[in-house]
């Protein structure tokens, strides 16, 4: 209890910004130690007056101690000089010397105190602006999450899981699954060039436009063409979007897809155990147990401390090993492997979308 009272007593002597950091006793020890050293030198040296050396400890006190304490120390320094100095001078000259030194000390302390007050005010303003900015970013992140699907869609025969992990508070990645009817769903993944708020704004516009286009026309190619026109109208050439959209029909066991400069999706064939990248020549039919993995370049380009990228080989191996897992578990497994590889130090947004086909091929509806 006595230690607590002592600390409170020490904190009451310090400036607010100083009291919140570092040992409470250190500034006071520095100031008193410097005053003692100057007083000793002033006592030992007789030939000249060393009174103005007290400016150094008083300047330090103006930086670390409260205003009242600093001005009180001025009086103490003058009294020490007047009491311990061995110089023999006329009393009137001694009074003049002490008064001039006191005025000089008061001016120095005042200037430093004013500077410290302005510095504290500036720091408080910057902190307030930082807090406001963080609140705005959190609000932007909340708005951005509204464009992401809240839960897995209820499409018989399909198991779908997705996630988006922004490298900053907000990001430029986007994924969605849009049910068309009871047996058809459209899955989308996109990546906006850049990071932060500008990318998030363009991502939000892309997400809104994609949902409107999905409800307007079933032709994916026409959807993407109109989407390209709409995005180009609201962004400059340096802010582009890569996108991969696919429409899965569980009755026909088929996927129609279009890739607009995005990373190719991975298709794991359960029957053959093969893994292929989906491109224009990839077969569009699906069978039970097949797994589709959509991702952004934040996955494959994640780097470890040696500058090595996670890459397609590691991603493919992770998908192959986890092909028997649920869509949710496989998605989590991929993310954890990438996070372990780069030490949770993601330099880009990471988005993963996994679709697992759980339908029974023996009951496949004929065309």
C-alpha cells in the first residue's frame, strides 16, 4: 500500500504524457541529480558564477515535470546559488544577479512549457484523428461484410464454404454464391487490384453489380460483358478487377464458367484422383466427390521469411490431401496451411471458396 501511495505521489509531479509511460521516479531523479551537480560545481568554483548552469536541469524539468513543479524548482535553484556560492560580491550586485537569473530561468521554462503544451495538443489531435479513422475503417469493414454471403446456400447435392481474410481492415477480394433456382447456383470470386479502402469501394460496386446481373440474365458471358462495362465506367484503367464466375447445375451435373484474368480454379476428380486447373479446355461435367477450389492470388503468392511463395504445387497438394474433408474443413485447412507458411504475415487479401459435389451419380437426371 505504501508503494502505491509513493507512486501516486510521484505521478502527481509529472506531466500527463510522461506519467503514462516509463518509470515515474526517473525524471525526478534526473532533475534533482542535475541540480545537485550544478550546486556542487557552483560551490567549488569561486572565480566565476555558474548560476546559469541551472538552465540545464530546469529545462529538463520543464519537459518532464508539471508546470508548478518546474517554477518551484527555479526558486530552489536561486536559493542554492545564493546560499552555497562562495563568491564575495556586493549585496546589491548579488540581488541583481539573482533576479536576472530568475527571470532568465522563468523565460526558458515558459518557452519549453508552451512547446510541450502545443506538442501534447498536437498529439491529442492526431490520436483523435487516428481513432476516428479506425472507426471509419471498422464501419467500412462492416459495410463490406454485408456484400459477402452470410451462410451456405441450400442446394441439394452441393456443399459450399467460403471465406475472405483482408490483409488490412478492409480488402479488395470478393466472393459470392447466388442461387438461381432449386438446383442451380452461381459462384463468383473476384480480386480488385490494390488494397485498402479504394479497393474495397470498387469491390463493393463489383459485388452489387454482379448480383444485379445474375438476377437479370442467365448467360454468364453476357453478364461479364455488361459487368466489365459498368466497372469501367466507375474506375480508372489502373483499378481493374479479375473475376471467375461459374454456374453449377446439380441436375445436369455440369458447370459453365468464364474466367476474366483470374487465377484458374482447381478441380479435383474423385474417381480418378486427378487434379486439374480449370481453363477453356477443362471438361465441364461433374461427378460425386469432385471438389472445386476457387481462390485469389493472396493464397498462391503468400511468402515465407525466405521470400518463397506458397505456390500452386503446395495448394494442389493441400487440396489433394484434404479432398475427403467437408467443404468447410478443406477451406479451413487451406487457409491454415497458407497462414503457417507465411507466419500469418499476409501481404495481400486471402479468399477461398470450396464447392464439394455430394450428389449420387447413380440417380443422375438424363438430359
